C-alpha cells in the first residue's frame, strides 16, 4: 500500500507532533493514516503503508482504542479486525477533550481539593492555599464549560464557535452600558426628602373654646 505524497506528508507531520501531544510517533502516524483513509484498514494494511512491525501496529491501535479515537469494525466474510477514525471532527475534539480531562485535569483537581482541606501550619501555607484556590476555581470553571460543550451536537458547537467575536462585542457593550449607568448615579445628587410636618399641639383652652 503506497501512500500519496499529500497523505504521506500529513502522516509524517502527525508523527512528529505526537511527542508534543503526549503520544509517540507510531501512534500519531497510525491515527493520521486512519483519519484520512477513505475506508477502514486492518493491521496488515497499516503496517504495510507505514512500514511498521505488526507488534508496533498492535500496540498503537490499543493506545488509540483506549483514547476512543478509533472504531473497530468487522467486514462480512473477513475474520480480521478493521479500524476507522470517526468522521465527525468535532466528535474527535470532544473525545480528546474528555479523555485529557480524565487523565490530566481530574487528578489535578483532586489534589487541589485535598490541599485546600488541610489545616495551614503558617503564613506560607495560607498564601499557598490562596494561590491554589485561584487555580482550583479556574480549572473548575473551565471543566464546567467543557461539560456543557460535551452535551452539544456538532452543529450547535460550530455555531457557538462562530459566535466568538459577536459574544465578545456583546459583552463589551454590556460593560460600557454598566459603566455609563454607574457614572450617572455617581454624578447625580440624590434628592433630600423634606421633613414631615409636626402635628399641631392643641392646648386645653382651645379644647374648651371649641
């Protein structure tokens, strides 16, 4: 199986970038090949196209399966296992984000929660916990946003991403209006209510005359 020059460049690039993303070169190239392939491939196809040993292909596919980045298929009349990457690129993004949350973010949040529950032993610990609290709140806010994104279908997610600049302008306009209203209240003196008139005091002689 010979790769076209365009596909070969794409596959090689993913292999080089793999180490920066926390995966090895073999896994990166296997995923790139499956992503652009018009059909599902078996381990022999992958090994032939990338000149990898069967054991390397097997380990790479297991790694990709653990990340839920490839799907296993069986073809009628063929006992071999075939693999294909999801076609929806946004589904791939959601899968990657979810897996990285489980592997990297959740353990960090757990450690921060435990650290914040500890009784500080001095001023240095109090300062450290304050900094940890800031990090904890930011990560928790981001994971909450990510959880909302995970529930969206791809069409809604694309629309949301395209609204980025519009949302920013809307928030800026809101801030300007709020600042104007606040400045208006500061510059205007509040009216002072006139004191209520005191009730007239009626003397006993007035009562007798009446």
